[in-house]
C-alpha cells in the first residue's frame, strides 16, 4: 500500500515537472507576441501621458507681515483679493479673470511665524515667477491703501524652477507594460489551445490514448552525409587491413 502511494507521489511530481516545462515551452515558442504587445502598450502609455498630462511648474516668494496673530489671517486673505489680482493681471498683461489668477496662487503661514509663503503654480515656469514676484510687490503697495498697513517686507524673491511638480509618469508606463504582458500571455495560451499540431510524445499519448513505446530521432541532410562518410571511411580502413593481411600471408 505504501509503495503504491510512493509511486503515485513520484508520478504526480513528474507530471507537474512536465506540465511546467510544457508551459515554459508554450511561452518560449511565441515569446515574440508578448514582447511586441509590451512594446505597443508601453508606447501607448507614453503617448497617453504626452497628450493628457499637462506639466505644472511651481515657485514661491516669501514676505514678512509684522503684525499680531489676530490680524494675520485677514492680511493673508487680502493677498488673493480681486483688487490685488486685477493689478497683477494688468501689470503682466494676463488674459485671465481675477478668479482664475487667484486659483494659481496659494498662501500659507510658515510654522506660526510672521513669514508668509506665496506659491504660484502654472504651466509656464517663467510666468509662475513673474506672477509670484508681482503679487508680492503689488500687495506691499496696495495693502497700505486698503488697510493702512505698512509693515510688509519682501523676504525672498521667487526663482525659476525648471522641474515640473507632476513629471512622475512611471506608474502609468509600468501599468501599460504589465497590461501588455498579461494580454500577451493570454493570447499565447489561446493560440496554443487552438493549435492542433502534435509536437511531442505526450501529445500523441493524449490524442491516441496509448503509450508511446519508442521514437525516431529527427534526421537532417548534414547528419546523414556525416554518417555516410564515417561508414565509408571505416569500410576503407577495414578493407585495407584485409589487403594487408592477405599480402602478409602471400609473402
């Protein structure tokens, strides 16, 4: 009983090895399909990113508002006020509404200090610098007229940032490549299922439901010629030995 179980276990192990090898052979035989699909899907991912992903650039300037905490929020809100935005828009000749310009600007306070960060995000890095610096200068000038507040200092100007903040597109490319790989694997196994060609002894056994006793190795012209030459050379050597043997007897 134990010997039968061991035999069945060995047979199952061999069959699993055979199946894995067959799967590998199927993929290897049509690997070019997988490679082509991965190239096509990756190229499609690159094209999609190029057409649908607009690069954004960000820069910022810093100002100091020398005031008490209770007045800080009011002064920060005034930075994006339509009065300030309209002045900035006119100075830079921007064809934008005040609301659209305000959406490009964000105002934050740094760690409960008197330093305020004015950040600008735009599709043009040079225009982002101009908007940030112009906004700070206009605010410093206009806030005196609006709230009679003169304690505004320009701490640092905005500088050109040539690196987009949304340049990381590798996730889409990896997803496109994985999609091409999965689809390629599926197509390879589908084509193998539809292919009725008999390639090995296991296909014969499955098709005829009989065991294969033996097989004949594949022959080509080169092997046949080589074997004929070896046979002829051995025949000549044997014939020469016979002639030499007869001469010795005669002598």
